[in-house]
């Protein structure tokens, strides 16, 4: 039985939802509880589904997951993660890990995703090294008190924002870029002074094993434990109380993570995905545009959360776009992409079948060759795709590139706005006004004009989604702030009590007038301060000059 009415209501909704989902491989229901659920396929990342409410279980020894969380919290409460020297030391150790274990990282990625030896640094580890160097160099600045603008009532006071650690953070990584999307949040967590429990994706099994075995050799293993496993382990982790949960994956599981977090009022960062549109204007260099789109789409075999999901262009451009992409595929991956070292593989057969099912009903213009035994799908272009086609119903997360025709930018904007807000939006045009209009009249996690993917590498830009594509952001200082509590601080003096008389009873009309003046009067305190400083310097200069003339 449910312990309270709200739990009963939630259990009923949860059970009805599970029963309605054909995407579960299997589930078992006992006394109204979902005791086991299989994997769910939602387009971008295969992720385990866990139950939020099981029937009561008999007491047993503390789980491995709970032990890891409690050790991390105990380590955090010692206070040793707060000094900047400790944080910098851990960040440098993490950088040493990335450099020294490059072969282990590369070998694991080769087995998981067929990533090439030279491609691994480019797409996985160089960005991590850059983020670590930035954090080490900027940490003192980021962690310092941040003065804010004063008003007339706080002229003589100290008013500032003090970043402070949140506590214990749970980082749930994804399998498509298992180092980049798991370790980057860890960099922010370390820099902000938190403890962090790292849960790599079990789908990229070889990478998960390397992370579990080698990361504790470099980092404080009590403060930053790695917990591996699948559905049961993730389920158990989400039962624990954290101070922040950072999840990278799909929106379906993101909602479940958010519901689990709500039981402890835990804030979340959800890095999700979506169908990122790519509009090609007739006023652009089609050859260059298609070259950059081809690179952005087929990198990692299309398994990139910000890959261009589909192309929008005018009908007169479609043939040209198809031919240019065909040429680029040949240039990048040879006539035989299957044997090209730089071309990856679909992560597993479950996703292979999911991606291939999307081709139905859409004409193949380029590619289409497959080998299920190797999880190989050739770089593929689909033309004359209809908005209601299978390939347009969810994020593709594979090497299929649909082309839909629209009659100009107006129709393209309407098409984009009728759908969920994407993680990225791409526009190719030489018309700066058109680009600015696309930015002004649409919404997405990020916008990139005349290129693909590279905004992810800019640490000065926040990376994150909006609406169905996620919440919260990270990279650089944004990651530090996301995993910090920005604490507002005001330090007043015990003198100047006369100024406070207007707030004390008995209240009078005169006191209200004074309060209105001090609260509503807009004064540029910084400018006044600068003018006062200039006036003081002028007085000093006059005194010095007078003495000199005497």
C-alpha cells in the first residue's frame, strides 16, 4: 500500500505510463509496483529505466552505491575540497590522467564506437585538457567574492556574491562521447569545490571499465568515486540524496531523473538533445556549407547530440546539396566508408535497428549500405522527406541526413517553431540580416551560423538546452557557476543607526517619504564614486602644486 495519497497518485501515473510504452523490452508488475524494466530507445542514447517506487524490501547490507555516496559526503564534510590549492591539485591530477592514459582511453573508444586513434584527442580529450587549463588559470578569479552595485542604503556596506560549493554532485554520463560529456561536468564540480559521484554509461562498457579502474589512481577516490553498472545501480544512486544531479542523455529519461531528484528537492542540470535543424539559404557558398554539414553530421557516425538532424532548403537547391554532400563523403571517408579508419560504428545492434527503421518511407539519395554484424550504416542522405516521415518523429542519432524543402526562410522559421526547441540551430547564409532574423525569431540551446558543432568548443559560451532539449548549462565559468551556490552577502556596520530610523515603528508619513527616496532613487553609485575619487585627486594635485610654487 502507498504511504500517502501523493505517493499513490504518482505510482498510478508511473504504472500507467510504463504500460503504455511499447519501447520497454519487458517489465514485471507485482502488487502495482514496477519491479523491473528493460531498456528504452528514445533516439539518442540507450538508457536504463529504473523504478522510483518499489515494494518494501527487507533490510540488508548497505548497497555499494549508497556507500560511495556516504563516503563522498563524509569526505566533503571534512572541508578539504574547499581550499583552492586542493581543487587545483585535483584538476592537475585529472589532466595528468588524460595525458598519461591516452592509449587506454583510445583503445576503449575503439572497441566501443570504432573511434580512430587520431580522432580520439580531437573529439574527446583535447577539449578536456583545455577546460582543465582554463579552470586552473581562472579558479582564483571565479571563486573570489564578486562585488555588486550598491544603492543609497548600502553605500558604506560590503555587498558581494560569494560562490560556495553545493556539496555532493551526481554526474550521469552518456555513451556517445563518454569522456567529454562525463569528465567536463566533473571539471566544473572539482573547480567549484564539490564532491562528485561519477556514473559512466554502461552502454560504452570498455570506457566505463577504464574510468572505474584508472580514475581513482589519480583523483581523491573518497571525494570522487566512480560507480559503474546498469539499471539497478542507477536506480539505487537516484534513491540517495545529492546536492545536484548532472545528467546527459535523452529527454524521456531526463524527466525521470528530474522526478527522482524532486523527492529531495535536488536541483538538476539536464543536457538532452533534440532534432537540430540546419537551414541552407540560397545566398551562400553551397560547396563550403555542404562540406561543413557533412563533417558535422557524420562525425562519430552521426551519434552527436548537436549534429545537424535535418536540412531545410528551397527545392531548387536540393539536387546541388545532395551532390555536394556525396562528394564530401567520398573525400572524407573514401569510396568505402566501411573500411575507413575515421568512420565510426553504431554503438550496438539495438540502436542499429532503431536507426534503420527510420529510413522507411523516405527515398535514399546517397549511401544506404549496412552491415548489421558490424553495426555499420553508411553515411546516408534522404531526399524529398515529408514532415510526417518516420525519420522526422524523433532525434535520429545516427548517420541519416534527411532533406526537406521549404519555400524560403519564412516557412523554415515556422517549421522550426512548430516543433520542440532543439539543442542547436544551424543556418548557412551570407546575409547577416537573415542570420540575425533566424536568431530573433526562433529558440534553441545554441545557434551557429555557417558551421557545425564548433560552438561546443568555445568555453566562453554556455552550452545547454532549452525546453525539451534541456536545462542549465556548463563549460568554463558557466560550469563553475552551475555547480556553485552563488551566495548573496551583505556586511553592515553597527554605526550610522540614524539612517535606519525610517524603517522602525512608529511609522509616519515623513519616514515613508525618506524610505521612498532611498529605495526608489536611481543613483549610479559607481559613477558617483569615480567622481569623488577624481575630486579627491584634484584636491591633492592642487595642494602639491601650491607647495611646489611656494
